[in-house]
């Protein structure tokens, strides 16, 4: 249980809380990037422990939440093609597209399967040579190596019936988009530890310097988060703006070079539309030309019209830190996990789902 129980130690939690209260003299707004961090903050009641001067807002660090309506429509289009098996992580099935979700497409007869790894989808393609197998490759830099590796394996096995629908998004460009927004309120970031385990921390230094914004790479347990908040506030109170690494037990400065090499072998950096936020230049991964035969968009010649966002969903304002979930007029009424207006209510890492499940009493 090392790295679990010790990072839930009540005495350490109390120690960090007291120190945060002691040093905080000015109002500060901090954004945690990762949806897993959001759930830990809300579930463990950490938001209520912080000084009134500290406001935590919840960023676009849930890959399910930021997958655009148009990409969901592409996945549904693929699922409904003849002799096609659409494979996906479970979170994606109930995310609404412009007309339906993958789960509704499955109920109508599409062959949609929940898998835990893209490598399972490669095996499925090998076992079903008469079917086209598509894996819905969603995620931040964290899941990109496994999705890239699935393409490499399929290529090595000579499988011409496997492809991926890439919807990868990248963290640093999203940070810059938030910080450059004229309505930006963010004074410091808690960066996602699992992303930095893959990518390292060097790419965050230019962001911290350009926008005079402390960035603290943080884990996901209560002690991790409180220590990360403390490190960020210490910088803010001193007028410092640098990258700190609270999650040093997992994150090295250079990251995981082998994983990075696998990503670079299969993917090219591309523009990406984020749900509720819009297009962010150079903020995604797309399958490169070397492996274009495994790019589902090319293989199936997808050319769907750009879908509009649901105007009743304020997910963009929530993920930019401008509003909290309960400021949405539809929260818990018209928008619930069973019938979501947007992805943040249905995803296991979504901010709206966190507030719905753990902060209903507020």
C-alpha cells in the first residue's frame, strides 16, 4: 500500500492545511488540470478545508469531456458502417453527439464494444479478418503511447482491417489557450502527474515564464494535492513563477523517453477542436503519413459537417475555470449522468459528475 495510505495520512493533511492557511495573505485562483484531481478534491472535501482566499477551479483535464461533438459523430458514423466493430473505453459510450451517443447506436444494432486496451482491439482484428475494427483513441499524452503501439503492432502483423479514430489532446497548448483568454482568472496550475510521467516537465517552463504563472506537477491523493497547492501558494506569495515537481516519485524531468519515441513514431501534432472551447492550434495528435492506412478518417473517407455544441451546456466555461458546475442552470435537473447535456456530467473524470456525486449537499 506504499504511495497510497501514506498519501492519505490525516496528520499530513492537517499539517499542509494549517500551513496553507498560515501563508495565504491574498486571494488566489488555482486550476487543477486533471479530472482525476478534481474528483479527489471534491470527494475528500478538500475544497472546504482551504482558506476563503483560495479558489480552486477545474480545468479541461478530462479527455472524454473535451472530445468534440463532431468527433463523437465520427465515431458513431464508423460504428454504423457495415461489417465494422467500433471499440472504445466505456466512458465514451454515453457522451452525446449531435443526434445520439455511441450507446444509442449500439442499442440500434451497431457493433460497439467496451475494451480496456487498444491492444485488445488489435487481437480482435486478428480474430475477425472479415470485419473492420476501429479503436476510438481518446486521451491526453498519457494514453497516446498505448494507442500508438497498437498501430505499430497491427502494422507488424500485417493487419489491414485495423485502424484508430484519433482524438488525442495535449496539455500545454490548452494551458496557453486558457491563460491567453481575455477572461482568464488563473494564477497558478496544478499539472497532471500522469501526463508528466510520460512527457516530463520541460515543456511547461516556457508557459510558466511567458504568463508569469506557477505550475506545480501534482499527484492525485489528498496529501499530493494539498502539498501541490501549498507549493503553488508559496510561489504566488513570493512573486515566483516556475515549474515545481511535487510528484517526483513518479515524474522525472525528461519523462519516459521510450513512450515519447513511440508517440513520435506514429503521431504528428495537429490542430484539435475541444468541446466547449473551440479550436486550439497544435493541441492534438493525428496519425502521421507513415501509418495513414491505420487512420480511420482516411480509411473510411469521413467527411461529416461540423456539428454544433449544445447551447444549454456550459462545459466550456467550466473547463476554462470561469464557472463552477453548480452555476449551470441545468445542473442536476435537466442534466444528470443518466441524461447528460454534455460530457463533463457523464465522464468518470468530469467536473460536473464529481459535484453531482460528491457535493450534492452544497
